[in-house]
C-alpha cells in the first residue's frame, strides 16, 4: 500500500514537472523588451592621415538602450540609441551618438542561458571632431534572471567603429566588455 502511494505521488510530481517545463516561458522571451547596457571597450585605433598610417591605443566608454520585440522565444530584434566616448592617444576624445539595429539569439528557452548578439548602425556627429561614422558590434553573453523581472545580461564581444574627419580616417577595434539589464 505504501509503495503504491509513493508511486502515485512520484507520477503526479513528474507529470506536473513535465507540464511546467513544456509551458515555461519567461517574461523576457515574449513581446516588448528593453535592454540597457554599459560598456568599456579597450582596443586600438588605426589612423590614416593623408596616406600616413598611424597606430594608437583607444578606449571606448559606452551606454546604449534598445527597445524591441521577441519574434520567437529564441530571437529578438530591436532598435536602439547610444552614446560612445572614444579616447585615442594621438587625436584625443570623440563623442558619438549611435542609432543601432540589434538582433539577439538565445540558445534555449530558459530563465538563464547563453545568447549571441549583433549590433550595427551609423554614428551621428555631435561634436565638430568627426564627420561621419559606422559601428559593428558582435559577441556572446549570458542572461541571469534574478527575481521575477530583473535580468542581468553581461557579454563579451568585438567592436569595430569607423570615423572620418576630412582627410583623417579612423578604424577603432576593441574588445567589448558590457553589462546590461533586460526589462
């Protein structure tokens, strides 16, 4: 008799667990989302001044916010804005305003897990020290769900930014270290 009760209890427990896993979907994997990220990107700049090639260290400090939608529990698309401060040894500090398109692919439908991202967009002039620019940022991260709706999204990646200022062309390549919050 006791054995039958234990078997029935285990059957109910396993059936409930399977049902819960089948219908599991976190708040962040459906509908609208916002992700706000802060980043530090250490790297180097290759500068072309009228055919003369120069190299310099470069560091970028970044803040970006993206609003978008989940197309499926594993894929999200969004549009964002951001501010980057690019500091080079040779030519000083540049502020950029970025308009970005953001795509993220989550490896599994779970509260925590790995994802890949890609961000592209133009850098818009807000200072007189550059004319136009473009950025590409790709990488991978991990989302950590901490509570009901607080999700931390640290990530590592590669950031490439291109700027021009008259005859001067900058190619800044950096290692992207970011921490963000997903709402």
